[in-house]
C-alpha cells in the first residue's frame, strides 16, 4: 500500500512451511514492511506479546503446537489488537466461519496469488485503522446521530450530552466494529495508559455510554459484553 517516508508498517507472518514463509517475507520486505516471522503457534503468541507495534498478521491455520484458531483466540485474551488474515489449505465453509467467528478480519485459501494477498492486506489495514488515522464525522446508531467532529449527539431533536471520554470510547468501539475490544486495549488506546486500573471504572463508563445510545440499556443491542474479555460494537443486525 502507499507509504510515506515517515511511515513504516509492521507485519507478523505465522507459517510452518519454510518456502511459503520465506517467500512471503521476501515479498513484503520489498513492499517496505518490517516483517517478523513465527513457524508455530506458541512462537506466534510470544511474538505477539513482545511486539510493540504490529499493523497486520498473516496467520496460517495448520500450525504445530497451537493451531491458528487457538492463536487467534488467545491473542485477543492478551490484548493483541492487530488485524488478522488467516491462511489455510482448507476450503470448507465451516473453517472460514470459525475463523471469522473468532475475530479474523479476512481469509485466504492456498494456493493464493501473492499480489491478491497484498491487496487484501491493504484493504484490511485501511478498514481497521485506529480512530486517529481514520477520522469519522457523523455516525447513526439507530435513532441516535453522533457527530464526532463537533462532539454533538441527538436523538431526534433531543440533544444527548456525552463526555469527551465517552465520545472517545464510542468512536473506538465503532472503528473496531464487529471485533472484540479488550479492556487492556481500551486502557491503552482510549485512556492512554498501560497501567491497570479498576475494571469497574471501564465498566461504569461503558454503562453510561449504553444509557445514551441503547433503546434498552439493560438488554444492550449495540454494545455487547464479551465476558472475561471486553466489549464488541455491532449494529449490522439491527433493522
């Protein structure tokens, strides 16, 4: 994808076939990515824990020690938030649905054309840009219209008062629409801290946001609690 001289993208490739791994590494090196690699599931998770900045992951499904599905699920539990494109020799619909259900952003079946894969990488990275890189103006959530530029929100003619932090929380959830956002991610990307704070603080702010956008805050339609992990915003199934 197009890059500026100041901007470097970081990629993690997880693949146990050495020929494919080296081929992908060399190709994306030429695309000016900084590439890290792993050849089994446990090594992949260790890389994810240690990478300070990752923009996209290419993750094979069939891996030694832990398969790609396990890696994807456990990576979310440790707060790893980079978009993931799963790669597999399987073509079964069930396998794809499992990957998407666990939070994969895209799915490529072997054999694949590397230029098509690169196009998918570009599309996924653009789609999952953080709020600071993908500014948003007006977003409609059911009957609620939120303007993130002017920091105003209305339900019909009635103005809804959000705090600045609540705007940031809501925008972050929308930008990660359909994906589980962990409490660790919220602390890091919205609060801007890596330290642990009382979980009740996050939950209290989330409850306040729900009161302002949900038709019934006691039975949320848009912001789902993913127990033990965090939250997921999804308005795709709401008529």
